[in-house]
C-alpha cells in the first residue's frame, strides 16, 4: 500500500513559485516517495530537523519531508534552495 503525500501550505506556495519544468520534476520526485519513502538518494537530517529527511532535486533545490509510518503519509514540510531551506 502506497503512502499518501501531504504538502504544508508553505511547500505548496513554494511549488507554485517555481517554473513549470521545476514543478513537474518536483512533483515527479515527490510522487515517487509514495512507493519508496526513504530512497537511497534521500538523507536523514539531524539537530533541530531530527526525524526529517532531505531529497535533492535539480542542483541546489531541496525537499524536506517527514515520514508518518502509522498513517502511511509523507508530509512535505519545505521546498527551497540549499542556502535557505533550513532557516526557521
């Protein structure tokens, strides 16, 4: 059974700001998480982001997400550039 994908309001807003090409690639990569929530190219985060994972998309673009195993959901927390994604 696949995981459902849930975007935070901030992640939805950031997705809308991106070009169509980036939106398509981001959506494709995020949808792939539904069948494999922890692919080898994703990385666990530490410190204040403990419990989250990071996925690189096209260069410096990152997706930060959390896997909620009991409800089988992937919570997309943030989407942004490498330099600003971990702020606040």
